[in-house]
C-alpha cells in the first residue's frame, strides 16, 4: 500500500509476522509470511570535517562535484554514495577512474548518459536511461515500445515467457532514451540497452 506506514511488526510463534499498518489516520493489522524492510540509504558525510574545507554539502548530505569528480575545494575529489546519482558500485568505480585520471593530469570526465540498475528478483528487473515516470515528471513527450517475452521463441522454449522489454524513444528522432526489462537475465541484457542510449542509437 502506498502512503502507508508500518507502525509495528510482531513475530508470531510458529511462523509469520503481524504487521500493523496505518494509512490516512486508520490502522489495521495483517499477518504476513515474510517482511522486507527497505528504507533506503543516505550519505554518511556528517563527521568528516568538511566544514573546515570549501566542500559544499547539500541538505541531503550529498557532496557537490563537477564532471571531473572534483568538489568546490579543488584539492578534494568525491565519488560514490556521497555524491548525487544512483548509489551503485559500478557508478562509483567509474567515478573513481575519472578522479584518478584527472589527478594524474589526464583529460577525463564522468559523462555517462545512462547508468544501468538491476533488482535481482525473479524475474529480474533492470532499467537504464530515462524511465516513463521520469519523462512524465519532466514533461517530456516520449514514444514507448513494448515487447512481451511471451512473443519471443527463446523465452517460450525456456518456459520463462513472463516479462517484457520496454524502449523509451524520442517521438521525433526515434533516439533511444531509456530501456526497461523484466524477465530472465535482464541484468545481463540491460547492457545492450545502456549501449543503445550511450551511442545515440535509434
């Protein structure tokens, strides 16, 4: 349920959990087999002494950087979960490479147009680039193509035809702006979608 709050979770002897959920001033208790708590993450920049530098930290605790991963204090670089963008290991690795190259005096910039993300469920969920929801929030008009895996011979022969591939494009140029995949091996297939966005494929 959206816009709800888990007020209390009690483990039930013999298995399960009684969860009290409140929504709009009303609350109810329901029993579940499993409970997953996923409340998000935030940067841990509070006790680094950044107030003694020219580093700018926003109200969410994120350190402001430019495309070279340099902060407002030219002697200090920041990468990974303390900077804006998705908190993903492959993003941090790429930023680390950029920062190291800049420190070594080489021309480099974090100029990625798409950063893939994956949810390792069954079936897997993966996306890269612009999503439909982001396009709507930005007021961007997009064209969306959908392909159900039930129409794919390989998926049917594997007995795994659940899922789909969604391609988000610019309606004028057909430029690929984003890709979403739900299905087996989505975590591997999303690399193709990322390549399409990065290279400006249509």
